[in-house]
């Protein structure tokens, strides 16, 4: 075998060492040639690297679209995760493509168009619940009817075959494990066939009576928020593809610019009590706060002429109205159990304006004069008249601004309160209004108050 020249051997070793970033050996007396080193191949960019290079809005849209085609079931936050990359690969696999974890322009375009069509078919809309500030996706064509109160909101189909329920409550020292155990038992007869419990959220699904259900819940401080989707088994082909998107879109405690209570409604409805024949009306100050225009349904515009910030009372006045029936507030009644007479938000009564009454009881809060109302009445009842069992005026109902979350062991904040009759009378007297109206019929003396904001 012929021996290899030393110079050639050293050249080969140098090339190999250059690739391995090593220092080549030398041989005494050998003359080394200057050789161009072989460039090191950079590490390939991972799918996560590619996703992180996207703008936040692009990542959000990608996660949402993947959820809509049934591949992604994580929270839509825009954060890159293994779950997101796996969802992309599963989508590529389903389409017969190469599972790279990175969508090419054609794949991305097809995905976006598929998601858009599915969203349009069900009337998909991201909404903010007015009582809690939670954000969630609602298929408005499937569940066009909405009702809400201080404890949450409900969207449903006309026949009730599909229902979306958002609930909120206060609970001392909640954990996801404890909450999941509670929800498995309520309502009785709920049969759970799937459970996921993580430190920050839990998911249950199964059968509830004749309906399938999917539930996702979490907490912050002592505030618990749960999204439940109920649907008849006959509708599962339509509803189940939407469930993943709804679960992923559910943001029970928005942060950043959306943290805290939601913005005040552009148009807000409340109830007022007519207290004089010349057009004086008393209501909840929060209902008419920051309004650019205030109207009394059926009578026209109103002026806000006085307010009591300590007790959240406001005095309005309309001019030129006839046939008003002021309620007699002169004799205060019992405040233990009352009937609340008001006008629910039009969304809660299909656009209607009917006067209705609901029962409530009061409890003292904090050892002072503050009185909590339970259960909290529907939206629109802020300013409603509270009447006792003898038909006497007991006070004014108020729905309180939402508290997103409190400290872990704080006492539950009242979601509705009663301003006692004597405080209402003192406020009116201080502003020159005689509270001894002629009417004992609260239904004839309450009016709808409409506030328009910017």
C-alpha cells in the first residue's frame, strides 16, 4: 500500500478539524498549506422561533383559527407553546401536508378562510360581560337571546336547545380541585366523563340530564368565574366544533387595558321613582353617572338636579309631563323582606319595557347601615322601589359596580344593596321635594331611566 504524503495528510486533518472547530496537529518539518475552513452550518430555526418572530396580533389570529378548525384547545393568548406547534402539525397532517410546525403562505390562507366561514356560520362575536368584565366568544346565531344579572349572564337559543351560561360568585379560599369537586355534584344528576384540573383552571364535560355539557372555570382571589355550555345531543355536530373556540376565547379576568370593571355602557338602563307631580324622579346615581343625555321613557329628556355621592342617590327632573303618579314615601316600612318593583333592561325582556316585581331579602353588612339585597335583581332594576309586605316604601334598590377580585379572605361584597327609606326621604327633603305622594301603587310610579354616554 502506498503511503500518503505528509502534507496531504495534514491538509485532510486540518479540514476535518476545521469542521469540528479543533486545532489541527502539526508535524515537525512539515510545511502547512493555508486552507479555507469549511463553514459551520447554523442551527435550524425551530417552529417556535418562527412563531415568536410573528407580531402578537398574528399569533392571536393563528391560535384562534386553529381553535376554529378543532386543532387547538389552549387559551388564546398569543403566547407560543408546544401545544400551539403541535396543533399546527396536526392541521398539516389532516390536510396531507408535511408536518413542519410552520404554515406556508398557502396553508395559512386556507386555514384563515376555513375559520372565517365557520365563524360567520354561527355569528361568532367576542363580547364583554357587562357585570363582570369577563370576555368570551359567543355564537350569536346559535344563542341570540341574552339575560343577565349581578351573578352572571345567559345566552340561549329560542327553544333552549343550546345555552351558554357565565356565572360568578364569591368563595373563601377557592382551589381548582375544590371547585371541580363542587361542580361535579351540582346540579344533582350531572354525569362527568372528562375532567382536567390544573392549578389555574379546571374543565369538566359529560351529560347533564338530556344535554351534553362543557364547563371551564377558574378564580382570582375569592372571585370564581365559570363558563358552562349546554346543548342537546341532536345539535352536537353543530355545537361541538364551537365549544373549543369558546373555551379558548374565555378570558374570565382580563388584564392590562381591560383589567378591572368593564367600561360603562354607551347606553344604560335603570329605574326611577316618580316623587312629585311636577316631574321629580329619584334614582340610583350610578345609573346616570357621566351621561351626556338622560331620558325618561315615554316622557323625554331629564335634567340631573342633585346627587348624594355618599348614598349614590340622584334627583332628576322632567318638565311639562302630565299624569305622573308620585309614590308615597312618607311612611317607611319593614326592610327584612321586600318586593322590588322596577323595569328590567330591555335585553332581558326581548326589547320590552314591562314593569315587574321580584322578591328579595336584606342583611346588614359590616355592622353599619349598609344593607345587602339577595338575590341580586336583574339589570335595569337599579333605582327600583322596595315595598314591604304592608305595601309601604322601604327604600331604593341599587346594583353595585362589579368587584373583579378581592383579597383571598375578604368578606363577599354585596352585588346589590338597599338604600333605606329614611335616607331617601332626607335626600329629597334637602332638595325641596315633599315625599308624601298620593300613590301607593309602585308599578304606576316607576319609570325607565335611560343614560346615553360617549
